[in-house]
C-alpha cells in the first residue's frame, strides 16, 4: 500500500474470548467501464493489503471479465442496478452481514442523456435522477457507517455542475446536487478522519461520452482527460484529505470563471458554444 491507512478497523465480537478483525475492503461503483474500470485497476495496484475489492455495475459479464484478470486478489462481483431501491436494500443487507471496514469507496456510477429536455423520454429522466442523485446518495448512506478514521470516499461529480448546461439540463442539475452533497459530507466526516472528496472531471473518452456526443450541444473545444493520471491523482489527493479535485488546468480555469461570472451570464455563453454547428 503506497500510503498505509491508520489501523482503525472495527472489531466484531463473534465469541466472548475471540475478537475477529473486520476485513478491509474497497468498493467501486460503475466499475464495468470508463472511469470506474480504471479506478478499479488503480485500486488493485495501489492497495495490495486489502482483503477484498467489491465491484458494482449492472453488466455482470464485464465485471467478471475484470475480476478474472486479477485471480490472485479477492474481487467480489456485485451486479446491481443502483437506480433501483431494491438493489440498494440488497447492498445494505450485504454490508450488515459482512460488516467490513471500508477503506476506499469510489462512488462513481453515473448516467447522462444529452438533448432538449422537452424531447427527453420520461424513462431517461427517472433513470438519471434515480442513479445520479438517489443512487449516489444512498451508496454513501449505506457505506459511511462502515468507514473509519483514515478511510476515504471519492464521489464523481462533473464540470457540468459548475454552471447550468442547456441540452444537459437534468444531468447538470444532478451533478450540482452531487457537488453540494459531497462538499457538505466532507465537512461532516472530516472531524472523525473520514475524507469525502468531490472529483469533477471534464470530458473523458468513455462509453458515456460517445453515447451522448450526438445529443445536441458541442463539446469539441474541451480536451480529453487521461484516465490513468486522473484516477491516481484523485486517490493521492483523497488520501491527503483534499475536499475537491478538478483535473487539468483547462477545467480548473473554467471552475474559476464559473465562480466569478454570474451563472445567468455564463449559461448564455454556454448556449452559444453549444449551438455551434457540428462538421
Ligand atoms: N465521460 C465524461 O465525459 C464524463 C465527464 C464528467 C463526469 N463524468 C462522470 O464520470 C462517471 C463515470 O462515467 P464514465 O464516463 O466512466 O461513463 P461509462 O463508461 O458509461 O461508465 C458508467 C458506469 O456506471 C455504470 N452504471 C450506469 N448505470 C448504472 C446503474 N443503473 N446501476 C449501476 N451501475 C450503473 C455503468 O455500468 P453498467 O452499464 O454495467 O451498469 C458503468 O460502469 C459518471 O458519474 C459520469 O457522470 C463523465
């Protein structure tokens, strides 16, 4: 382990004379592709002392493929739809039964649909809010009681939370929720030594980006992030207790602009940028 966590694991009393140490685990949601998949690979490398790594997404076959690449490690494949409250309840029960010590939580699963809001299907609107808002919140709620001093959680937000995004109205609103949620949790949890860090990535070459690139709007001026660099830096910063991480100078500048320019004005500029015709 690059940086040893403080040993503050919970101990289960399974017998009056026998104290059993809880297993140390990492949990990654949205691990079947994109950013979550790279997070999983970096967690495997960075924390060799973990007893188990739990990976969550809907596509079980993808998760199994990933787990098979690391046969020397205990990878638990957990196929769940995190937009479904029944899945959240099952996950909660699993945690109650195992009572692990969650050292690392990468709360990352997310969904995006670009396009005019009035044309968006009701199903997509519900799925987006159920996953990005409710799922992200409830994963945190289920896990935090099993996180102890020295543990951290990275919550994946988006630069889409810095200002309202036309053609991504529901997505940017959901990530604005995530930003407020993560920052508030940071203040609540750092007092007991659990760090909550908001990661706000810009454009990434993942399934999500490609599924949405024709939905309207224009993201051509935005540079792609390097997922290997982003994930390792994010983990280093989370270990140090940072509250936020926005990778790349280009997006840091955007965050700064969004802080000083009123959102009523910024949204007009984003609208203009978004209506530039595609080639
Ligand atoms: N790509 C970008 O440009 C970009 C920019 C800023 C922020 N982000 C954020 O980065 C995070 C990761 O996205 P990505 O870019 O890596 O996209 P991705 O490749 O599409 O990954 C999304 C992950 O979430 C999982 N997921 C989706 N719906 C789920 C559900 N209902 N239940 C459980 N898991 C579900 C997917 O797995 P299954 O399909 O197998 O369930 C997949 O593993 C998201 O929170 C996204 O909002 C992305």
